């Protein structure tokens, strides 16, 4: 137990706006995002601005605390959904576009743009995956609480 916690600001709680530095990695150690080298991320706790597991990890921290947390898919971006794999008939694609596996595409939907990636190309269809790129992944975050602004 940190004997100096009573001298530091905290703990962070719902309604607070906090600033954190973080580094996000996959299970295999691949880094997918980080705030170090730029401004810390500002988060209003309880507003759903970040994935639930990340927000839960911040709650209870004091300024200066550093933690590492593993966030399973159900507390992050969920598991990939089968209905977000879409088949587009080849005839619906303009002839001048040459789709390739791994190519990113943006679909226009009633809810706004949706980013996806091409996962298969045949003579008949192009299959795209519109799941979040981190869906199904165990995420590991190193988090440092930089500041707390009370509610």
C-alpha cells in the first residue's frame, strides 16, 4: 500500500474528468496505440467515452499511479459479429476499382461512414469485414493517471 496516497489527488471516480497516458498492446506484445509523445488522453468517467474495461481500470487510481491491465473482448470491442462480414456482388463495384485483400474501404450507411477491410475477393463477390479491428482481441494497457478534475 502506498503510504503517500493521502497526499495525492484521488481516487478517480465517476463524474471526474481525468487525464491519462497509456500504451495499448495485443497479447503478442504488438503495440496498437499510445499517448506517450503527445498530450494525455482526457476522459470524463461515466460518459462511455472509452471502452468499459479501460474506464473501470482508471476508477480508484490516484494521480501518479501506474498500472497494467488486461481487458478481455467483452469489456473492449466485443467478439467479431458474423453479420458484419458483408458480401458485395462484383457487379456492384465500378470496373476501374481493383479490390485487394487487406485493402481498407469506407461504406456509406444510414448511420454514417463505416470503415471495413476486404478479406476475400472472388470472381463473383468481394467479402468485407466491418467489425472493429480489435474485436475479439485481449487488450493490454499500461495506464498512468496524470490528473483529476472533480465533477
